[in-house]
């Protein structure tokens, strides 16, 4: 009931000023009704307590109130209460996105907290949450590549698969061309207006049977825009090594083929970014999110229904009841 009332508006709210008339009449009637009886003094009220209830006297007293209530309802009906129903038809022009992530051993470097791979997984998950209207997929690569999650609208499944990524799930190496080609293969049959690949790596191409620039040409041919991200701090970064049954960290020179990543992005109409820490990686994803906005069209249909008919019906019933009492039940026969 309350939710219905929240949707009610009045087409003629100025009509409520007329409620001052029944209010004035009620106040005047109240004072006059109180003074129209003669006052009598009794030594005791014992006899009045045994007096039977007089229905006619009680009903005659409130005849006027019924008429005033009916008048108030008629004035409210004049204000034309209306209920509004809104329907929204939302059409989206989604974007198909594939995230291709390097899971080679170098992604365990500790220049990101806790390491490069974990930071990339967590930031990518936030990006997935922000793209609720898009279909997305996940490709992983190291010495070779494969599809971890096909293009899907089920972002919960995608995030679960993203969280499952770990070092050692593929033969070690950095096959950038393979990672890009597998992502293109996921998008080549897509009918989306925009097809985007986010390619993230921390190394130099040293494995795989497909040259990265050849894969970039294929991406361009199928209308895929590639955003490349080089992950790694400037200079040296602590890498894990196994020594005597335990893991030790040693600073190693960070090598990222930035010229190759820039060329891939340029060929396909994308951009190249360098992420030197977790914060800069987050900012890169935010910038890509702004560049690749999903188009959403909302068509609103508004339906208005007149709600004054029940008020007229109740007012009519009150007037009928008042006339029924006045001229039939309470009629005085001389």
C-alpha cells in the first residue's frame, strides 16, 4: 500500500486549498453544537447512568460530519490523484574483451606486492567487476598459450578462473605471439561493435611458433584493438630462485620488449602502457575502462492512471448513507 502511495501525484494540487472550507465549517459546527443545549444541574448522576443509549440522537449528531467527509473526498478527487508506472527498456552495445596474461616464472618477481602475478590477477578482477555489461574471456600464456575462459557474460566464473592462475601451469617461457593469437581466435567470430584485447607481459618474446607482429596483423585483420601492458619496475627486481631446497631472492635486470609492445598496440589502434607498481597498473586499467565505454540506451515509458474514481465512489456512499439516515431512519413525522 505504501509503495503504491509513493507513486501517486496530483494533477491539480491547488484544489487542496478548498479543504479550508470544510475545516472552517467543522470548527464552526463544533462550537455551535457545544452551545446549542441548555445546561441543567443535577444533584446526582445516578439516574443518567441507567438511561438507555439513544441511537437516533447519536446519529443525528453526526449527520453533518458525514456530509463534510464526503465533501473532503470530493475535493481530493478534484485534485486528480494519479499513479505513475515507469518501464525502462535498456539496450546495450556491449564490448567483447579478452585479457591475455603472462604466467611465466618471472611473474613471481616481488617488485609488486605480493608479486606481479597476484597483483595482476587482483587488479584484473576489479576491472571485470567494472564491466558488467560486457562479455569477457581469459587467455594465459608462458612457453605456449591456451584459453582459460571463453567469452562469457558470467563474470563470476571468469573471476574464479582468474583467481586460479598460478606459476607452473604452462611450460615456462614468454610466447607473446601465441598469447595474442589465441586471444584473437577467441574474438574473430564475435559480432560485437568493439573487440578488445588486453595483453599483459613482463618479458621478451622467446618462445612460441607465431611471431608477435604477425599475430598483431591478424588482430588488425579481425578488427581487434590491442592494449599492451609491460609489467615491471625500472632497473632491477627481486626474483625467486630455489637454492638448497629453499627459495631465495636475487635482484635481476628487468627486461621488457617495449618497442615490440608499442608496435603491436600501434598496428591495432590500441595503446601501450608501462606498469611499474600496483598503483600504476590500477590506473592503466581505469584508463582503458574510460577509453572503451559500453553504449547503453535507456528508453523510458511512463503510464499514468487516474485514481480519483474510488474517492468519488466512497464520497457517494457517504452522501447516500447521510441521506438515508436523515430522511428515512431519523425522519420526524408530525
